[in-house]
């Protein structure tokens, strides 16, 4: 029976993969389906944080009936930690001691070496038989055995936040991918699926050039405005509400291509209108236009510490450089007062305070600000060869934090006041970009 009523948290899911409001991105899904069903093909899924990488993968794994174990990589984790996490989820045991009476027998699908998956360790034992099984987590393990254990379980291995893995361990992981590929003749569904930031795919090939034709590099791009609108449309239908076009346009503009932000703002707007589940009425409930401002204030309150963290990560000085420290570059980006800036624009703005500035390495430093090491504070538009802030919220925060050498130690209330003023200007810029994009299509 088809479900008719939904809770708000089932519809708008900013912190979980979307289910009921999943919007198909055909080119991405087609490539992912092909890669999943190609034996031996390893997969790298990359894109900006919040772009929907995990949502796309979760949906496709379910559709193609793939089971998986998932390791969430964290800064500082070693390869040993990552492998140990996989072992723990597989619950691999080995028989340290066995006493088998006549008629009893013990075994498992990988029994020859006394290893086995916990589920397959159930064996024919008499009540007098004894078997002492110990966890295999602490034992040394080769890539070949790792592939065998995961292959025997008929699973694939998902590595989330792959970009957080140490460089020296990424080299070894690239080698493990090769082993998984070779083992796929025996285990067709065996593969590693690494999810990471924008430069992740490039790193795998960089660490092992032999993987060039053996890895499917799938980018999950920023979501197009039409798809963001579709999230809202589906949400409206499921909750029986009507979001005014002016409110929907603001949500889409502020989302900057990130479905996670669309879900968050939509959820907050529903809360502001006391919508916590499907409205049971003939006519949809109309969302108050003024509720967007309430939702926006709540969003800023909830995320101000996150914005601060992004700014501090992006502007952290590792090696001091004249005129080219991260804060100097971000300030030069802001001086252009437009949505997209080129290397030339930034260079000219830096020369205002440093007439002798050459900018020979400026592109390198701008590119660095698009990486996860700098919290992806900027993005690169390859079509226009230009850079822009990852979203209006971060841009507004930078404007506030960089004013007259003010650091990030200002009151939250003052920040929110400046935020609102700055965001109103940024919304107009975003709206003009929206209109321009619409007209070009």
C-alpha cells in the first residue's frame, strides 16, 4: 500500500540521504549504475560537501541490490585503522581451539585457513563439541585476504570522506584497489567505492597510474536550480503545503547548488509554519512569505559556529606570504563586488595595496582555497575560468570577519545583524545570477 502521510523529518532530510524527496540526476545515475555492474571496476565519487554524493550512492546501491560495509574515514586514521574497521563490521572470527567429538564437524565458507565470517561459522556440532572462536581483527591481514573476506560476504566496501586519509596510506589503498579488481573474477560484486572531495579522483590516478582505466571517476556536481526546485515541489506534494514562488526562489538562491541547504531551509520554514507532518485537508496549507526571514535567522543561529570554523580553516596561515596570505586573497575576491572573479581580477585588487605585486603563484593559491584543506571556501567555474564563494552565507561571513582587520571574536548578535544586511545584498546578486542563468537557458 502506498504511503499517504509523512512526517516533516521524512520529507526534508538535511543530515541524511534523501529518500522520498530524492531527485534523479540522470547522467550521474547512469554512469554509477554502469560502474556498479561492471565487475572489477573501482569507483571514485567526488564533489563538494553537501552536493548529494552519499544520497546518490545510497539510492543506487539499493536499486541495484548491492550490500556494503561502510568505513567513515577521519583525520589521523591509518590504513590499519581503516582495515580494522572493515574487519569489525564483517565480524571475522578464527577458530583458536576446537574439540570435536565423533559425528561433529566445524567449518565455514573460508574454512581452509580457519577463518570465517561469523554468519557462516554456524556448523554441525554435537552438544559435547567445543570450539573457541576469536576475533581476527588483531591478526595481520594481506590485501588478498581482505578482498577474499569482503568477497565471501558478497559486499562492496564504501570509504566515506576518502580525502581525509593520509597521503602515504592512499598509495597503499590504491594497491588494494588493484587487488580487489583482480579478485573480481571470483567475486563479481567486489569493489571499493571511495567518496571524497573534489580532487579525490585525481589522487588515486596520481598514486598509481595503472589504475587510470580501472577506476570510474564520477563527479556529483552542484545541483541545478531546476532540480533544487523539484525537491521543494516533491516536498510540497508530500506535506500538502504551498511554498510561495518568492520564498522558493530565495531558498534556491541561498542553496548555491547544495541540496543539503535546500532541505535545511525548507525544514525550518515548515517548522515556522507549524508543519510537522502531512496536512490532512483538501487544500494545501499556504506557507507565510514572512516565514523565510524567521527560518533564515534560525539557520544563521544554528550555523554561525560552522561558518566561523570554515573561515578559520580557510585563512589559517601555514607559511606567511606577502600579499598572498589566504585572508589577503579572500579580501581581494570580495573587493570585486561580483559573483565570479578571475585570477586577473584578484591580481588587480591585490596590487591596490602592493604596487609591485606580480602574482606568479596566485592561481595556485586560489585553487588551494577550493580544496577540503581550506574548507572549500571557494569554487572554480571551469566554463568561465573564474572563482566564486561556495555559498552566500560564507561570503557574508567573510565580509563581516575581514572588515577593518576585525577577527572572528565579535558578538553573535552583532554578527547576525551584519549577516542580515550583507545577505540582503548577496541575495540580490544571487537573484541576478539566477535570472541570467534562466535567460541563457
